[in-house]
C-alpha cells in the first residue's frame, strides 16, 4: 500500500504551530516525504487529524474539509 501525500496545494507554514495550513505537516515532514517509507508516512498521516483540529480550534476556523477527506480516504 502506498500512502499518498495529504498535500492540497495550500502550502504555507503557520508561524505559531510550524505546520502547513493546508495539510498540517511540518516542513521537515514535507521535505522527507518523497524519500520516506510507507510506515513513516502512515505515522505522519495518523497525526494530522489531531493537528488540524487543534489548529482549527486555535484559529476559530473550521478544519479544511478537503484535507480532512484526503486523510480519511487513506
């Protein structure tokens, strides 16, 4: 099984969290993604819903639905 990238093309690192506003990965995770194995990718993807929820509650905005659906489909 290949774990797909959760990137939705809304790439910008939030200075307060260090997470991408589109996919909630760190810059280090984004950089390592291409050479990483599926076990590592799955671990990163498993952490994203919590990060997105925390970011949404901090910002008072809803979680990006496109990102949420992409993560759930993996």
